[in-house]
C-alpha cells in the first residue's frame, strides 16, 4: 500500500527536481510528481527563498536560487 508523502517530503522532492531541471515549467513538475496541482508547493518554496520564478510572456519557469 502506498503511503501519502508529507508536505515537507514533497517540497524536498520538488526542490531536487527544480535543481536537476532548471527552467522547468509547472505542468512538467505536476507530471513528474504525479500531482494535479503543485501551486501551493511552488508558492512555499518561493516564500522560503529556495527557488525563483521567471515569467517569459505567458510562460512561467522555475529555477533554483543561487546560494
């Protein structure tokens, strides 16, 4: 039986994905994580200053924050 991941585990996994795939689009994150909506997780990573969001036209891209 599959156990549900905690929010912190999902945030950590999402951060790793963004670090490995700089410039990833939201729908790609959703697809990789198999989650319908990830806006709340992305918002939390932005708030913590761990990622940055770049908008080009109507497209949004996520990058890891440079340490």
